[in-house]
C-alpha cells in the first residue's frame, strides 16, 4: 500500500507503463467536474471509475482484494477512512469473482485506518486488503476516482 498526496503523484510514474498512464490521467483531468461513470484510458489495461457516495460506519464497509488489478483510489472531495490489512491476514467472506476481479473478507481484523481527504490517494496492489468507504467519525459525501491498473 502507498498513501500520499496529489503533489507527489508524478513520483509513482516509474512503477510501470500503466502507472504512467494512470497518473497522467489523474494529473491532467478536471476531476472535480467529471461525471460519475467509467472512463477508458487504455482499454482494459487502465481505466477509471468516478464514484459518489456517503461513507459508511467502519463495520459496514468491506475489506476487498483484486487479483488482476491495482487500484489508485484518489479522493476528489470529502473525507473517508481507507482501511488496509495484508491479504494473508484476512478471512474470505465472499469467494473470488473473476468477472468483477474481487474477493470480499470479514471484518475480523482491524488493520490500519488511513484517513484520506481531498487530494490524497492510496495505491492498493493485489496483495493489499483494503476497505474503502468507511466514515471518519461521521458520514460524509465523497467524490472519488478509482483508477484500475492491469497487473496480470
């Protein structure tokens, strides 16, 4: 897991060709004015999903992992807790769905709570259990973009 701010995005371009495309999208798009929906960056190699939601109590948010994609979860507006726990420490609740590239886990492990605000992001790779959408003390309206980077 990587946690950082918009000012440092360019530093992660060196992680690979697909990371460079994802970061260029984040740095050069008018994220605040983008409509909710899916945006193709490079076919199935790199794409983005703009989301709006109200954060949930920690107990209602779900730990998840992906086998084939890395997430860059970037907060455009709002506050949330993004939970992190190593995949190996989590217990499967819903088996892997290859169509959606996701496995869901129980909330038996607290993990690390990462408070994220406007202009902050987390990079979650396939070995990183993550729990998006958890509220930071009180419910909050969030606008976020999740950029998916093909790993396999």
